[in-house]
C-alpha cells in the first residue's frame, strides 16, 4: 500500500517555523511520509516540490500575513500543472473573516493557532488518506 505523502511548506519571509516543524513531526509519528521544504519558499517552489515529490497533500504555514496571496497562487499553480487532486490545507494567523475567501479558492481546511494536533490529523485522515 502506498504511503500518503504530505508536503509541509513555509512561504515568504516569515522565519517562524516551529508550528510547521511540530506538525511535520506529528504527521511522521502518525505514519505519514512528510517532506518539509524549509523556510522562505515561494508558491512556485512549493508547487515544484509537490510535483517532484509526488505528494498527496500540501500543508502551508503562514504567519506573515501573506495568506491572501500565497494560498490562491499555490492553488492556481497546482491547477496549471495538472495537480488539481492535491489537497491543500494550512495554518497560521489567518483572520477568521478571511477564511471563506481562501476556502473558495480551493484550500480545504485552515487551522488557526491553538488548534489541537488531533484535529489536523483527523482532517488529513478523512480527506487525504
């Protein structure tokens, strides 16, 4: 059976990657194959890594306020590359009233600070595998 592969990405100039590293480690411990891109990734780099690594899902951590650009751009690039089936989810300091706009762009779930790790894992199990 193929192991589910999740890419964890940290876009932009934000250097705070503790949350991204915590979720990456948690998912590894839950049996997922995790690829962590490291800091300062552009949407193009994130999608390129997703293509190269043949991932099933992409988790994007945004604390810099660039979520209104990053998520829609990643979704656009995924579609352009024929990766419409990759499930995109994310987390970070995203204002509650901006979440509907991002989900309308195709982001399947957004987790705000304080979300229990188990809730993220439940989403992944139910939506990615």
